[in-house]
C-alpha cells in the first residue's frame, strides 16, 4: 500500500514536538522553507490538522501506546506513526481498516522490522478498546490530556473551575475577526460575509466570530485590509490601553503585530513597534502594509532601552510579555507538552526584567498595560504584586473586562467559547 504524504509528514511533525522538543509552528515553517520539492499546500494543511489532533489528545494516546507496548519503543521514531494510528482509531476519523493498514504501511516503509509490532498494537487496541478507555479515566494525564504538573497548578489557582478550564483548552478555538474600522463597519462586513455564505455573530465592537472557521485567504477583502484574524481576548488590549489621538505609544514585544495594528486602527497615534525577533518582526511590517497603517518598527531587546530609546517618554506602553502561553494552548496544543515547570521561573524573571526596563520610559500620569496570554498567577497577579511592592509610584487602575476574574493586581480572562485566556493589568504612573 502506498503511504499518504500527509500521514508521513504528520508523523514527522508529531515526532518533532514530542521527541525533538521543537514547536509545531517552527516545524511547519521549516517545511515551507525546505529545499524542493516542497509539500503541496493541501498536503501540509492535512498533515497539520492530523498533528493538531494527535497533540490535543497525546496524553490519552500515549497511555494507550504505553499500556499496549509495555516497553520503550525501538526505535523511538515509531512514536509519531503509532500515535497517529491510535488517534484515528480512537477518534474514528477514518475507517478502522484504513487507519490500521495505512499506519502499518507507513511503519513498514521506514522501519520494516517493526511492521508486525505496529499491526499487533493496533489490532489489540481494536479488540480491547473499551477496557483501555476505562483504564484511561483513572490516569490524570490520559483523562485530561495535560501534564499532571499543569493540572495541579490550575487546580490550586482556580479550585472551582479548573476542570472547565482544561475542557475548554482541549477544544477547538473560535475564529474571531477584527474589522478594520478605518475601511468599513462591523455591520457592513458581517453583511459581506453573509453574501459569501459565511455566517457569524458580533462578539465585540469590531469583532465577528465565525460559526465555522475558514482559510484566511477566503475572507472577502482580506488582502485589501478590511479584516484581520484576532482572538476576542487579544482585542481587549486596545480598549484597556485607552489611547487618545496624538499620543506617543510603545508596543513592546509587538510581533506578530495584531495588537499594534488594532491600536492604529483605533487611534491616530505615534506608535513604535518593538521586538527582538527579526523574522517575526517582518510579519508586523507585512500586516501594517496590508492594513494601510504606519508605525516605527524596531528590532531590539526591550530590556535594553539604552540601545534603542532616544529619550522621549511614552504616554502609553503595551507590554505583551513573553509567557507560557497557557491561555492559548488550544491554538497551540504542542505547548502543553513542550513547557516544563521550571520554564515559568525563567519567564517570570524575564517579565520582571522587562517591567523594570520600561517603567522609566513612561510619562508621569501615563499608563502601562501589562498583558500575558497565561493562566498562571506566577506570571500574572503575583508578578504585578511584586512590581507594585518595588514601585510606590505605580498603582493598578480598575479595568472593565466582562466575564473576567478581578484581582487587586489585574483581571484574568479564562478561556471560554468566545475568548482565549488572557491577563491584563493597567498600571498608572502616579
């Protein structure tokens, strides 16, 4: 049997995450930049979809595989093909005979001696599936599809809703659009979507959430800059920063540019977009060009202002700080298997470094908005509490975020049907 290129590529992507500890986005980008022949767009899209499915359920699937095999895989690269086959059997996304035959064919094409092993594992799973499923409910990692340390931290932080949070993070994210109010209105663009057979509902002033996700290229007038894709929670940043016309604004850690563009769509401000990743900064420039917007774009380390700052204080600063991205893991399911408990300590130090570096750049009476896409208090409320203790000239301003958890140090949005998880703290320089 011939092996599907999409299945082969999906198995490689899964191994890149679980064995090589590379992010899915990095691996996919490498596929697009590899020497010819490059995979076809539809092959890459199909492989990406399969890899996302496996990574969302990797706790459960690895439990099945470990139970069935009873020993470490030899070679370890069998992991990707075997998890892919178990995923298709477990999710019933393919006919059972096809899932078994194609997985065995893929294994045989790469590891001929493991053909019988692969066939035995998958057949055994079919025969005793109900038993394995019952056993999986007793194993926390298999049941919740999250590392146990992750579960414990959420349970400590949100004892009443941690299970709901995990359920949301295991689902599929909504596709929410941000309508460029400089070029059209939210109502007019909703009508345009309906004309193209795309139903939606308005979820924010400039936000429309599609009933069914579509490829970005199919959005009407996307190339002309009428609309962007941005989660509703991320769109709250422009509201909370509360810019006014003519202000000087710094968007620190700006890439890939969604919040930068939203601020410029909302207000005529003098905005500097800063990031230390030149490749991702190109996305900022491309986004601004598509949306017919302008900003000063700089590649530099935010934490070393002496190398890029020219002495003019800012009225507003947005610090979208690096974090574990625990609030957006349903968009990046590889994240829950790549992050380690100690990563939070390193990230918290970096967040504190950036806060200290940027605070002197803010005008008296100005506002800094500290933002993360994290759910962990160490990166959020605890980080801001420590900052306030160090800076008597800072105080937290109350925000107006519906459906958020209010802390004395900020507001936490939990992942839900319409939004990912975000933390925001408005810091006023008194």
